[in-house]
């Protein structure tokens, strides 16, 4: 763009920074590196980093930054351009075992055996949709700024669906997921996971499991649809390349099939509506909804307290950060118990939780330094909160705001999502720090 720049990147991201610069046509970009990590350091320690040397070049860091900003560009540094990824050869002439090895060695699988995408299998998968094989489904990015978004076609999605072991009748669901443009392998140093919830007639038409073991390896559609999302994210968006487009320091086991299940619509309490209807779709439409988060807990808890109160307490104490969203997966037994205690809709219970859950004292003050100063100066209500120590502060961490696209006068919705799921074998429920991201029509891809 013609502006002098001096990107400063910690040494842990050296390969990521260099590969991104090269991928965007700037292999000689003047990147300055700092030690790693820079979090949780005192001011003195931070100044020591700035006064020290670049751990890659060995030059004094700030002198290098100034030079990067002021030294005229050489001819080689002025060159621009982009890199177009290869899609590989159209045919393969070796053994099936060696082809399996080829896919694995080139990072195109989840390192479990795949169904080889022979032409006849891809053709069969394409019969699961009326759309032309060369139609562009959409674009997907490995991470913001990591690479230019890659576009992909119906046929390319079909190849990955075959590799995952999906049946042709599952294909419209996989296309709908792909059409959201949301990768299942998001790049962050925290180890993100994704979740996809299926609603509408398609869930019964392809015999998805919303009952006993719905989130486990017990159903063909649940398992292979979720797995297809991982494979197409790797192969159609350059996602999941450790050190480049995936930086999760520990990784997440959910990434294998991304918690894929349908909502137990037929067991919803009277007055409770399915997730896709909550998001503005009609009850007879088939829809996928995408969620993102880090963790999910399965909670088995027996006590005299009503379940709706237990869940409120869990929301208050579970999160170790200032996360402001949550998703509850309630077994129908739990959902009906909550309904019996006066919550006639998901929205009513979600709003009650967002209003009545609290924040542990230690966490409240960690994220509110300005309020801490006011508390120390005697300003209310913060001064009273400070006297409570580590007790529960009567302030919720969950927001309420209008649903995106809703009319200006629409009632605010809570950041706590509720989905009914399970086989009614006990009063159990699951919950985690997942938040709603997007929904897409399945019917559009039939």
C-alpha cells in the first residue's frame, strides 16, 4: 500500500508471520520479532524486551523497528503478487494403500482412514443435491488474515464428504455447513471447538440421533457430517496447519467431528420452540446452526435444589474467564422439570438466568479495574461489593441484546442459548462456553 510498516511479532509466531507474508506476496516484509510470551509481565520486564535484541536477527529491537520504518525499500522488497494453491493432479496411478498414505502425509485427513474419493463415489455423492458440481458454494478462511479466503465448489465439498464416509442423503446438510463459511478449525492460541445443531424435517429424514448417546459415536449421520466439516475445513480453507493456520496450544478433541447432533424437537416441553425457529426460520424448514467455544461439561448432580437453581449456580461459578455467553444442552427430563417450575419458554428461562446469575468476587475484580478504583474510593455499589470479598457479586456476566436482524423494537435476547438433547435416562445436562455464530438453510442445498 506504500506505507512504511514494522510488524512486531513474538518469536513463537515466526513461521506463521513469514508464511503469511509470503502467501500474500511479501516474502521480504520487514518483520521485527520479540521474545515470547509478553503476557503477565511487569512494566520493567516489558521495557527490557524493547531495550533488548530481536531474537531472530540479533539486532537491537527498537533500532530495527526505526530502520524498518525509514530505510528505503529495495527493488526486491517492492515486488507484489499472490500465491495460487495447487489443487493437485486430476488422477492417481498407485495403490489404494499408498493413496491413503498420500492423503495423510499431506495433511488432508484427520489421520484416521478415509473413504477414497473415487470418481464413482463422488458422482454418487453429487446425486444428493440438485446443484451443479461446478457451482461455487462459498468462501472459507483458515483465520482472519491468515490467507486470502479460498472459494470452493459443490464437487469439492462432495470429495470431502466422501472422504468422511457420509451418505449422499447427508450431503445437503454438509453443503449448508460449508455455505456458512465457518471453518471448524479456527486459528487461535486457545483451542477452539465448533458445534453444529441440526433442526427441521431433515433430522428424521436422514435418521440422525437426538436421543441416547447423541453426542457420541453411535450414529452414521451425526458422526460423518461432523467429520466432513473438519476435512473440508482442512482441504478447502487451509485450516488446521499447526504453526501456520492452527495455533491452539493444546488442541481440542472436539475437532474430530465437532459435536454434531440434531435437537430433540419431539420432546420439547409444551410452549418451547426449536432452535431454528428461535433464529427466525419456519418450523418446517431444515436448518444447521453453528456454535463456537472451548469446552463442554457433562453434569450429573443430585441435590434437593431445583434443577433450574443448580444450573444458575453452575453459570455463576463455572467459567474461569470473563466469557459472556453459554450454551445449555438439557435432557428432555431436565427441560420438563424447568418448565414445571414456571418457565414457559426457553427465552423465559434464559432471561432469568442472565438476570439472576452472579459473578465470583475474585473474577469480578480481575476484569473491572476502574470499578476497583471506585470501590477503594468509597463509590457505591462498588464499595459494598469490595466488602463482600470472594462472595458472589450480584452482577451477571451474560449480556442481553436484540437478535441480529430483529426489528428495532424487538425484545432483547440473552446470550445463554438453550437446546434440548438426550434420551431421558436421567436428570443430566451438559453446558459450556459455546456461543451462537450462524445458521444456514439445508433446503437450499437439496
